[in-house]
C-alpha cells in the first residue's frame, strides 16, 4: 500500500485495474471477493486515474475474460454511469491517446 500511495502521489501515474482475478482461487471466488482491492486502487488513485484492464490471457488461469468483466461490472454497478464510463472507457482513451475514426 505504501508503494501504491507513493505512485498515486505523482499526478502523471495511473492505475490499470487488471490482474486481480488471476490471484483468486479458481472456481472458488465471487465478485465481492475482489471488491476490496479494486476499491483500494480506486480510492488511492481516484476514479479519474483508474481504468479497466482485461488481463487476458493471464486472467484465464482463474476465470474466462467474460467472467472477469462481469465481476467488475457487478462490483461497480451502484456507482454513477459517468463514473463507470471513466473506468471502462474514457480514462483509457485519454491515457492511451486513442482517437476514434
């Protein structure tokens, strides 16, 4: 946590929410098991500096990619839609400088 806080103190750093499901026990986890670490990341960096990462193919050690996506959607379902858009789309577009055609 100390290292994460030090990284978050730098305004040019971001947190990709990825690799979390790969640490869970295969076939023995539920979305709520992942929520604490996800919200720790978001609380530390702020929603404007966090974005979703699929972690494929590593996530498949524990769960199919679709299950990881569904779990994260379940975890953040009560957050405002604009907050969710930042996590799943807007922040990555901004950080990676993706331009739509």
